[in-house]
């Protein structure tokens, strides 16, 4: 193991991340620059993320559908902010079946336009509203600087697109889905995100208002982890989505869109990981418990595996893996599963068989501190309890880390210093000039205007003018 150890997280965070993604077999580089191959272990993690979100989407009344990958180029041009925002990142298909196409096709960077087009056909009356559709799919944005999961040319995500008869209802939907994202991130992934609003400068191209959940990574940078947009009537007007209201008058609908992507795999890695590798929250971990049998000879092996098989049966409701590899030592296996972030490890040797116990090791507490011996009786109940404890302690640790590295700032000097190695939380007058000055001089951007705001007003940390809202400034991925 030692010859291919991970780089230290504190010394070279960026290399630690890159190598961990490869070594844990989450993803690999594709032959096309900037694309990624999601490997089975990474995809299993994504599937658990999908399930956690999809369940919540359905509980809030949404249904899934699938829209095409290719979009006529003219569609993108119908909403002028939208096309301005996405033009530099578009992949365009000009030849199909050996012929130059009459109209070039865009590989979708997002689907507001094509879905807007379809909604204009489907929505005729107030009785057709609301429309609450989500799609799971992939999109392409021609990014120049890419990193596995965090920013890739093609990525996987879900995009929800809804249409409503009133602005209030659409705004309510936008906030509801932001809360769904926050609930998932906090309770399933143990990532303590801050929900808030994006500034004018940082909002989605074509939106009236954008909301985001922002997470602090282990290097104290921010990662935008999910966004929800109130689109007003911008796309409804561009695509002529109209309905007859209760008074039989024609009106444009109000739409929303919201997205959550494989980028969040990066958030999980960078929120919880340590020098040994990944630490996966039990609720999303592809493998929750790994059992490593320990024996020196065939006689011991027979007895140990008999116990292992019985315990495997009792733990069948968990995502479990028995590591029966013969070619590597138990020590190697311990390191290997630690690197892959499995939350709990059970070791069973001849002594454990004799005593009716097992050794249990928690991934979130390395070494002796995380090790305990528990009786084999009622093992399932004990594992359930321990997994819940790991889940909540990961969230607590990440939350304390965020709190400890978020600092109130009252002056520009303070702000500029804090954002070099943490989040700055301070009053902001809302002007684009102050925002631009911070970005230019410190590389930090406004991450979000947290929904949870203090009473009253203060002085802008940048210009000193009166300000009515507090904002988080941070350097971000
Ligand atoms: Zn200001």
C-alpha cells in the first residue's frame, strides 16, 4: 500500500482530490479532454444520490419524463439572456448522416428551451397547470478548465421544469425545491449546506431569481451544490406558453427550473474525506459495512467463514460486502476499504468466533478510538445504531468546521484577509461595483445571500454604505 499512498490532504489538496477519485475508482479520464468515465463505485454512489432526491421529488408531486439530447439552434436564440450565457459553452452538430444540416443542432447544455417548446403545445388552459416534470439525463457544456466530477464537459444531473398559473405559485415551487435539495444534502449526505439567493451577477442566464445551496469544502472553498430558478415569464414569452385563465383570458405561464448534478459527488468527497481517503455518509455509501474474515489456516478459515456467513444473513438489510480475497492480507484490506470510505468494518477472527463477538471499526474515527468489540447477538440492531451515529457525527463535524471557518467581517481589509482561507460573512449594499471589486482583488465571489438573515441593517463591508442584507463571500470551485 505504502508505495501508492495518497498525497497529504493538507499539503496538496488538489492532488489529494484528483488521485483519490482515481484510486477509489470513482471515475477516470475519458479519451476526449474534459470528459469523465464514471466507474461502477462512483455510479453506485450517484445512484444513491438519485434515489434520495427522486423519492423527495415524487413526494412533492413531480413526475419524470425524457426530452431529446439535440435542440434546434434557433431555440437557444429565443431567450436573449439565456443564449448570451450559454453560447460560449455550446457543442454544435452541423453534419448528420453525412449531410450538412439545414439547421445546426445544439447538444443540450440544459433543457429550458426544448421543454418550453413542448409546454407551449401541451398547456392550453388553467386546468393543465401546474406541470411538474423532472428529467434525469446528461448535458454538455464546453468547459475549458475541467476536473473530475467538479467541472466536466459532459455531466449527469436532473433538471426539473415546472409551469404555473401565478408568479406566487412558481416562486413557492422554486423555494420548495431549494428546500428539497438542502434536506437531501444535510440529512442524507451530511453536507451542511447554506441555502440562499444568488446575486444578479451570479444568477442563471434567463432567470429572474436564482437560489443555491452552498457547501464548504475541506479546503474552505465554496461549492455551489444545487440551484433552483424562478424564471418568471421569460421562457413563457420566448416560447409562447399561454393558457386560458379562469376568466377565459389568455395569459403567459410562470416557470421554474432546478438542477442537481454529479458535481455533488465532488462535494461529498471534499466535505468528508481525510488523508486515508474517502469517508462516505452511510445513507449514500454504496457499501455500508465490509466484513473482513481473519484466519491463518484452513481449520480457522472454516470456523471463521461459518460465522461470517451467519452474520451476513443477519445483515442482509444493509449494503454489505464480504472481502474474501486470498491474495492480499487483512491489513491491506483494512487500508483499501478505508480509502474507499466504507463507514463500518467488521473483523471476524478465530478469537471472535470463540467469544461470540466481532471487532467493529468506524471509518470516521481512525485507529483505536473508533474500534469496539460487540457481541454477535443482535448484530443488526447494533450496526443500525452505529451507522446512524456515524451519519450524525459526520454532519456535526462538517457543520463545526464550517462555523469555525466562517467569519463576520465589518471592513474590506478584514474581508480580503478572511476569504484567503475561509468564508466572509458581512453586510453588502447590493451593488455590482462592490461585488466586482471583491472578485477582482481577492478572487472571492458572492456565494449566496442566506435566506436566514439577521434583523435590521448595517454598513457594506466593501464601501461602507447602508446595507440591508448579509452575504457570504468566498473563493469557490
Ligand atoms: Zn457596497
